[in-house]
C-alpha cells in the first residue's frame, strides 16, 4: 500500500473517530474569528452558531481587510480548550 493511500485512510479514520466522540460526549464548540488589524490590533468576532456561519462571516470580513490584516478561525469546546488556526489561501479565492 502506498504512503499516500495509508495517509488518506488514517485521515478518514481520525475524522470518523472525532465524529464518534462528538456524538458520544455531545461536545459542542463555539466558533469565533480572530481578526488582527495591521498585524497589531486583535479583536474577536462571535460566537457563531456553526462553522459555516463563521466561515461566511470570515469571507465578508476578508473583503474589507487591508493586505497586512490577519484573520484566523478559533474554536472553544465545552472543556474551554481553545484551538486557533489559519485559513488556507484558497479559502478566500472564490470571492
């Protein structure tokens, strides 16, 4: 089996396991955006009800941002664990 195939299988298994845990423990996340104006002035937007709602808001915010502004997604789960990440460049290309 090729490494790429194994990696795809592992990613799929991880997603299935994550979905199982969410269902079993009814983990609900809160969805936020972290906007950084001029790479120095942070602000938090949200919470949003769903990931899709947050992503739609991210696209609207990105349209008005300057080139040196940043925009990151942030999730907070029921255990108050914060996870922050960057949107991929292609995420905003369709707009």
